[in-house]
C-alpha cells in the first residue's frame, strides 16, 4: 500500500452527476490490479473526516483514474476538484478480480450496473491483453446513467445495454437483459459490479447455469486497510460463515462465498 499525499489531477471528465479524475501517482499505478481500489481524502477539513473508497477505473504508467457518481457530501466535494489540484490518496487496496493469462481464448461476461461499471473498464482492458473476449452488459436507470457507453463502443467491445425506463437499449434491468442473452450463448466466466440486488440476481443466474462468477461488493469503509472493522460482512469460508473485512479479503468475492442480502430488485 502506498500513501500518496500529493496525487495531481491531470484530467477531469464530467457527464451530469458522473465524473472521472485521472491522478498522477506512478507508484500506485505500478502496483494496481483490476478490482482493487483507492481511498481518497476528499477534503482538507474535518468534514467529511473519513476517506472515501473508489475502484481503479483505469491506469497508465503514471496515472490511476477513478470514475464516480455524486451520492453525498464526499463525492460532491470531489466533483468540485479541478485539474492541477492534488489529492491525498492511499492504494492500491484489497483483492481484485481473478483474471489472468489462464483466461486466454475464453468468453467473459462483464455485468455493470450504474457506477458499478467503474472497475469493469480496467478489467476489460486486462482481459483483452490476455487474449480473452469481454462482452459488456451495462445497465442504468436512464440513458443519462450510461456515460461510459461510448467509451466501450469506441474501443470495439461487444456492448449490450439496458435502461430501467427504456430511454436507451433494452427496457428493464441489466440482469433481465443478461438472462435474455444467455439464451443465445454461455460465457466461461462472469464478473459483475453494481447494486447488491442486481448482483444477487446475476449470482443466481450463474449458479443455475454453473458459470463461475465473481462480484465486487460495496461496504461503508472507515480505513480501507483492515484497521477499523467498519466494513465487515458474513461470508462463507469452508462451509462456515465468518465475519470478513471487505476491504482486505475483498472487495471481490466468488459468488459461491457471498451471503446475499434479503430482498428483491
Ligand atoms: C471498494 C469500493 C469501491 C467503490 N468504488 C466506487 C466507484 O468506483 N465509483 C463510485 O461512484 N462509487 C464507488 N464506491 C462507493 C463510494 O465509495 C460511495 O459512493 C462514497 O463513499 C459516498 O460518499 P459520500 O460522502 O458522497 O456519501 P455519504 O454522504 O457518505 O453517503 C451518501 C449515501 O451513500 C451511501 N454510501 C456511503 N458510502 C457507501 C459505500 N461505500 N457503499 C455504498 N453506499 C455508500 C450512504 O449510506 C448514503 O446513503 C465504492 C465503494 C467501495 C466500498
Ligand atoms: S474499512 Fe476499516 S477494516 Fe475495512
């Protein structure tokens, strides 16, 4: 883990309530794996006190990029940062997706809901470099919630998208779109990130079809590196349930190990 108190913002993009920031941090970039995250101090003042976690959206030799949606004070303050400002960041943190050269030639489905698409862009780049085919399933409430659609399209990914209100693409949840597509093909593996109930549905589909699947879980995080126990959740380990720190042992877990929250989409 690297603490970089002066990561300079070298690029900023904005689509309504969504933003991306590229941060110059060569040491974090050198170690970053897809599915890992960074903790960002969003304010020099005491409000909000705690750093906020963000997945690594992409990286270059010298930079790491985050992609986020405004959901509260911290993300609001972060959205106001300008190019040339510096941010205090920690990372890379956590365990990412199990995606290596063994996936060469495999057909991989990446399913992202809303801001959950963030880590899947980095993953899609990795999979491509390993010679795997990545098909992207991207869902949002409305067309405004699909700001990365063009980015995936431009790079020639096989992209399928949905909106809950039908303003663009398949009308309905991305889990329903995915289920429909699975009538035509069977991926070798599924990686997903998004709202808990969306991932729960994808996990059930994966279990039904016997497809290995991994999910990036969210949890409110105090520290991001195992010190505060603020992120614990029950996870299956060797046929038992245990309290596990999402920041250290995750955020990515196998679908077989996750105990999903109650409720329907
Ligand atoms: C490992 C990890 C990676 C993440 N990656 C991204 C990302 O790439 N892009 C992105 O937009 N967001 C991401 N998040 C979620 C992001 O950290 C929260 O949206 C952010 O911390 C909210 O801060 P805030 O001060 O704006 O909102 P707050 O004022 O703190 O909260 C506003 C609302 O968001 C909820 N909330 C706060 N923190 C979280 C959280 N960690 N998870 C779920 N809900 C939360 C609160 O319960 C509340 O309802 C990630 C979270 C985790 C744990
Ligand atoms: S966030 Fe502090 S232990 Fe996980």
